[in-house]
């Protein structure tokens, strides 16, 4: 007669320190990569807003300076025209 084999559960090897170290390092790398990926859009948005604000500030400053120069030049012309009109 044939002998029946008994089912023996396989013995699992113990998980070594190197395995835990590898998992720990992979989780650390994943955390750094995800932080970089989620942090970059916010920093880029802030940079774009700062750049835009600087451009607007410079444009306003240029317009104010030009308006001030025109006002000073215009006042001289107005005085000259008023003097000419009064002399007639």
C-alpha cells in the first residue's frame, strides 16, 4: 500500500535586518520624492506671482514718472499760453 504524505506547512524564513532597512530606506526616498512633487507647484506659483507683482510695480512706477514729467511740462506750456493770451 501507498503511504499517504502528510501536509507540512512550509517554514518561512525569518525576515532579516537588511529587508527592514531596505523597506525603511524606500519609504524615506518615497517621502522625499512626494514632498518635492507636491511642494514644487506651490513654489512655482509663488515665484510667478512675485514676478508678476514686480512687473506691475515697475509699470506703475514708469507710468507715474511719465505722468509727473508731462504734468510739469504741461504746466510750463499752460503758463506760456496763458501769458500769451493775456498779452493780446
